[in-house]
């Protein structure tokens, strides 16, 4: 019975399913939030999560992954992120219901009883400081820092993983050139999360929990944080094993596992597979000719698609946002979507780079 459970967990944890299922699940949560934020559904979800976690702990591999000191925060992350997301949406739904009935928001109603910074706020902060200090001391005593031997290029760990908070970044390095995965994409994610409240054209809903007035900002922020950061950390923690191959959470890590990797560039598909000829090489002109299909796709994606969407799908957004805010918004959306598309293309078509110019250290 447990073996069947392990097989089911390993199957549904396929990275393709995880990457596609996560935004769909979050979208369903937002779409049917009035029903799904009810406490009974939250209790059912966390009960199922706890039962599934308990059964998975009977797997030696899963228990080893989750109980190592540097992975304990990931275990907490799996509970804390869903809980606080649910709590915020629950309060947002309650405020939307109150506003629909002509009642003040929960913040307006409770905020009328004002208190002084001293002693009320200072006492609260002092107690919080003491509690956090005790937790960190106990954590430091009972969970030893996972320090290993000095770095030795002749004896590298397999797999070699970054700290848990950088695993999402390490996962992006698999699909993008280092300068894109290490600088551009993280920068766009962070800057995008900061910029979302400012590009939103709706001034209502500020200063209180709510969803009805600012659905765009809340949806995009949750997608950016949960999907493009938390989910990537979970993939890097539980699904990446020796030789950076994909393993199920309960699948034993076999260092001898060999996966066929036929990652090819778009220029290989065009010139070798479709035109049945050799790729142009040598002069700068030949290099640009070789990568012309990739440049055409990138130009269409970032130059043609934004105005096309402005007059079709996002017409109302363009009217309300204006030229500058719309372009900031659409570039952030397309950049985030590019990450998902590139991952899906790697898993589906073995596509490595759309534009590959190693001669100039330029790859997309």
C-alpha cells in the first residue's frame, strides 16, 4: 500500500505537472475564493497535507530530504505560505462581503480604538523580540549548521545544491544563460513584485484586506511570489537529485541514474533538422544569419506582442493604465511567462536556447 502511495506521489510530482498545476490551483483558489476560503476547506487541506506528509515520512528518501537541518525551513515553508495566503484571502473575502452590505471594512471598524506607541506598540514588539530570540536559540542548539568539509574540486557533493533560499535561482540556471538567470530574471521578479501596486490603476482597496477592488495586483503578486519563487525552491529541494536529475520525492536517489539529454538550440532545429544543412558560422554576418530565427521570435515576443495585446486582450488595461504603466506591466508579465515557456520547451522539445551565440557569450 505504501509503495502505491509513493508511486502516486512521485507521478504527480513530475515537474511539468507541478509547474502547470501550481498556477491552476492558485487561480482556482482566487476564482472560487468565497467558498474555498471557508475554514472547513482550510482545515481539510491542512489535514490532508499533514496526513500525506506523515505517510511520505515513512519513505527513507523523503525523510532524509526533509529532516536535514538546512531543509527544515522548506518543511515550514510548505505550511506557512499556504496558511498566510489563506488567512489574507479569508480576510479579503470578509471585507468584500462587508463592503457589499454597506458596512465598513474590518480595519476601519477596529481601527477606531487608537492606542499610543508607548507602551502598547513597544510592549508588543518587545514580547515578539523575546519570543523570536528564544526560538532562534533553541533552533541553533538542536539544529546544527550543515557545515561540510573544506571545498575540494576532486570531491564535490552530488548533488551540489545552493542554500535553500537560492535553490530557485539555481533552478533557473538550468534553463537560462547565467547572466539572465543570475541577474536579469531575479531582478525582474523582485522589481516586478515591488512595482505591481504602483502599476495598478485602481486606487481603491489600499490599506485594508480586500480582493474585489484590486484583483490584478493581488493575482500577479501571488503568481510572482508563490509560483516563480516558492515553487522553484520546492522543485530544487525535493525533485532535484544526483547529477541534477529529476527524482520523485519518495524515489531513491541513484547516482548511476542516466537520463538521455538531447538539448538542442533553435538554430539546430532550423538549419540541421528542417533545412538539412550545416549551420552558418565564422563571420559576424554568418552568426547573425544563423540566429535570425531566434532573434525574430524574441523580437515578436517583446516588440510586436505588447502592442498587439494592448488592442486585443488587454485593451481595457491599456485605456486605464496609460502607455507607460501598461508597458511596465506587460514587460513584467511577458518576462515571467518566458520563464514558464522556456522550462516547458526544455521538458517538451529539449530546447536549450532560442538564441545561442557562444562566440559572444550571448544566449537566450
